[in-house]
C-alpha cells in the first residue's frame, strides 16, 4: 500500500491524495487550488495523474478546496463512484454549480481587461454541463455505517465537526494477509462551537493523514466572541458606516447569521439591516434547514424548541438578484453585508469591496482563514494597495479579524485529536493542509508526546504505508 500527495502538501488548498491498495487507486479529495491566479489556473487545469486511472473517490466534505475540481476530474476521464455523506452530496450539488458559474463570471471581467491589453482570453476550468455529469457519480453515505469502496477496503465516515456533513475517513484495509487501520482526518472541527457537533475522533489507527491548518496557533476563546462581534456592530451603527464580512457560503455564513440572530434576539446589537449577498449561501442555507436534525443541542435549545429557524429573522434579507446586490452599495445608513468568498478570491463580495475598500467608514471584518497570496491575506497583512479585477485600489477601510469563529481545530485541539491513538500503535502521521512553519511546529509537539514518525510530505511525493 502506498500514498501519493498531489495537493494541500505544505499548503492549505487543493487537497488531493491517492492511496493505492490491492491494485486499486483511491483518491481522497479533489479540491481546487487557490492562490496566485496564474499558478491556480495551471494547477487546477492539469492533474498530476491520469484521472482515468482512479477507481474511486472519497470526499470528506463540501468545501471547494476539497471538492471543487471534481467536475474537471470527471471531464478528464474519471468514471468511478464519489462517496460522501448525504449532507455533503446535497451541498456539492449547489457548490459545484456555483463554482462553475463564478468561473464564468470572473473570467468575463478578467477577459475584458485582457482584451484591452491585447491578451488572449481565459477559459473556465469546467462548465455547468461538466458539473451535471459529475453529480451522477455521487453516492450518499451516513455516519458510522461501514461500506466497501474497493475489494479489501472498508470505509466508515466519522463526524468531523467542521461543517454540515463533514467527515473523517476511516479505512479498514486488508492487503497481502495484513490488516491496517488508516485514517484521513479531513478538516477537523472544534469542540463546544455553535451548530456543529464535537469531532468524533478516530482511535487505534496505524496511519493518520491529518490536517494542520492551525498547527502552531491557538484560537481566541469563543466565550468572548459574541461580545466582540456585538461591540463591532455597535461601533459601525454609531459611525454610520457599513460592515463587510467576507464569509464562505457553507458553514461560516450560517454561523455568522446564527450568532447575529442570537444577538438580535437578546437586544445586544442595534436594529440595522443585515444582508446575505451570495446566491450559493442562500441555497446552502436551505440545505442546512433540511438537515436541522444534524445540528447541535444548543441550536435546538435556542431556536428549534421555540419553532424558530436559526437562519432567518426580521432584520435579515437574503439577496437574490444582481440589481438587488448593486442597490446595497448605494445605502446611506449603517448595514452589514455577508458575502462570499471568504478569502476574497471571487464572487459578489469583490464588487462590494471595489465600492468600499477606499472608504474610511467601512469595516472589513474577516471571520476565517485566508491562505497565502490570496487577496484576503494581503489585506489582513496590511497591504496599502491591492488589485481587484486587475485594477489597483488604495486600502483605507478599517480591517478587523476575529479568529474564534474558525471551524478548524487549533494546536491544542489537534493534539487532543491524536491522543486517541497511542504512539506505540500509530506508526505514521502525515501532516497536510497547512503552511510549513505551522506544520514543523506541530511536528515537534507530536514528537514530544512520543510520536516519532511524523512526516511533512512535499507535493508529488510517494510513501509506502507500513
């Protein structure tokens, strides 16, 4: 048995890992790489392996950096089954279509600029027709119910507590008379967070492939987070400004809406309009509503027992049309806009940012992680000038960031996740989906706890699973 790392190796996007066992090739994840536009286009268009050689795919969750290149995989020859939880399948039906649409819209704006410069146009990585073809390959599965993916390999999804439908992947592998328990963490969630259950940790593993997005950092305590958000909203209302919150359409948008709903019910924020301006967020919120039974006990206690939808309330409006979206920017009074994408790499949020990035009365509030080289990271890092749709803008808006909203486990929580597997049993740990400094720091922490064979693979590297 062997594993090859073709994405999210020493970086946090584009997850793709190939496990070869009993002559079959299993692809874990098929995410889009996000970063510098030219590099992203090249990496996402061209797979480092032949998609036709992949027998089956297992998907941990629906975020685009894990699922977003699936239509391209099918277009280039993949013919197998894509296994995912039922909620992940529902979310991917929306997210992959939105991804294709965003590519077309972004390319339209970029190509207008390229045409002026006399440069050839770009083409989308995949189309809506490719997405429709891809969706026919999905098979919905359920937590804690085992199934065979290829001969000799039994898969079980464990609730990862990251977003709706997210899962850790546990594989019971029999090859050449030997049994191996292999775990892929997917993205690991946090304990005691709104909406999601605590992660269901996989125990007694022989090999673990583990995300390390926050391997060297600790999140701010969530207990004070609602008060911080309430204070920032109050400041915006008093100053007559606006708050723009870039947020991923799946998971983060629903969490922010949930908290604002709670603050509104408790009279802790002013009575100002709140807009969710992302067609995909609107659709995925309906999927969250469909799966309310999969949300945590606090959601039930605060909202469901009172017959309230946690994702809808009086001051909240879900924006549908482009004209409605344009109208928001002309509003003279305080308001909040929640719009995708969270890293400012595409979507309607960029059009809002064009209008307000140079406005001193605007607060740009980041509520999640932004990968290196993304526009979001540049703003967080304090760049004074940024390019949006190829045009340069002065950054004058107020930048704020709240780390406690993160749906990723931090260093302490990641160490707790590993603790269910004793060092004498867990022979290999591969660290993925993180930046190298954080990975090295987390590797040192694992070694101090007795886990000696901790590997940080490079992109394209292949390892034998012992």
